[in-house]
C-alpha cells in the first residue's frame, strides 16, 4: 500500500488550509477553520477509500483527493465558461462543494470513518485495508458531510447544497430522484452538480490509474527479479498475473 511521508502530509494539509484562507471570508471562513482544526489530525491521516483498487486508499489519501478534485473543479469552471456553458454559480461555490463532497469520510465528532482492517484475509485477497468504524451511526457519506457542516454553523447556498449532494451522480441511489427527471421544470437547473460529478470522476479515475500502473510496475520488477529459468515458469508467472488482474483490477 502506498504511503505519504510526513513532509507531504504536512504540505498537503497546509495547502488545504491555504485554500480556505484564500477563498472564504468572515464568519464562514472562521467556522470552516474551526471545523478543520477540530478534525486536523484525523483528517490529515485519513484515507479516501478503504479498498486498495478504489482511489487513494492510503494514509493522507483523503486530503490528497480533496486537493485533486478542487484543482480539477477550478479548471473545469474556466473551461465551462470558455465553451459557453451557462454559469449561474460562483467559483467560491465550486470550491466549497469540491472541498466538502467527501467530508463524511472523516467520521463523526468522536469516531473515525475508516479503521484499519484487522482481517488479514480481506487485506490479502480483496485489498480492503480499512473498514467502516463500528461505533458510527449509519449515514451516507454525503448526509454525514451535511450534518458536520451544519454542526459547525456552516450554511450553504442551494447551488452548493445540490452540487455537494449530487457529486456522486447515479452511483448514489438517493440521487436518482434528482437526476432521473423527464419534465424540464423538474431537472436540476444549475450545471454545478454536473461539473462536480465530472471533476470527482476524473480525479478518482486518475488516482485509480496511479495505483494500477504503479502497482503493475512493482509487479513487473518483482517478476523480472525472479528470473524464471524455463518456459513453464514464464507461463506460470503470466497466468498468475492475468488471474490477479481479472480479480482485482478490472
């Protein structure tokens, strides 16, 4: 499993706080900083997922993912304007939704969302390095994000709420009520939620590819070092590699 060193963890955290300081102002910034410093240690070390072949399943993966989607969202915001898309939202709304779309993954006020998996079998056979905290009430990640923002006195515009709510697109069952509308007047009116969904999909895909191809390079190096001595050994290694890919990277 990939790890980030202490310097990178600190740099990513400082970058996140810098975005908050440079984007928001007044009471909103104060409440955001209050929330971030409340979760500082937990958020700095949190993974973005619990399974290796999803995205950023490593210590520090959460903040790295948030920075990634925020960067992509800002670039898409500029691209949308250049391409003539209807813009009825601000860059601050883009950044707010991007920063907090996965906030529920830090857990509740006392407990981590992800705990290290104590099942060696699940780690070795399914790549599940983390499991959901046993002391948490069940909530979707999005519902917990909204709860935490509310707890720290952070209000949202309708644009921000819908974008944060719908970032997972049709992957979240509850979003179908919003997205599967056939009457024009019932369709989501702002494309901010579409922008955020595309940004999250792109960030997650790139992070998955970073894991996949780094992993393949490591495996390739390992195979090379083993130096099979005959054709049967070469075939056996290739078959094992193929089986691994079919099971865990498809």
